[in-house]
C-alpha cells in the first residue's frame, strides 16, 4: 500500500456565494465517509483560511527562531488536504477526482516519499 497526499491551495477555490459553499459541504463529506467506509482514509481536513494565524519555527541560523506568520512571502498557501492509503496512483487519482468534483476546485496528488507499494 502507498500513501498519497491529495491537497489544494486556498487560492484555487475561487470566489463563490455562501449558498454555493454550503451546497458543496455535504458532497465533500459524502466522499470522506465513503473513503472511511472503504478503509482508505488516513486523514482529511481543511485549514484555517486566516494566514495571519500561521507561525514558523526556523533553525537554519543555528538558533531556533520563532516567526509570527508564514515562512517567507507567498502568494499561495495550503487550504486543505486528504491522505489516503491505497494500492496505486490510479486509485489515488480516482479519489482525487471524487474530491475535486465534490469540492468544485482542483486537487493535487503526491506520493509520500518512501511510501511506495510494498
């Protein structure tokens, strides 16, 4: 089995009405429930959209530095993620397609390093 990260950047979500977002929630939860039922879900969740609540710890200077805010200036940031444990990339892609359809925005899929098929 291999673990894959299915994720999206908050900026990919786009501008939609509150009603549109409310209509997507049940669709996304249905996919998560199906992943749970099939035993492939490791974790799923959205992140706080307020990037100002981010903090960073940086040891690169030789002394641990605490920084309020994200590490460096960025134009995109992670909005949410799902981790699945599946047989292969094709199965990860299938789940990513279902998530993308339910949410209504793009999803990116990446294999966790060292998590290839056993």
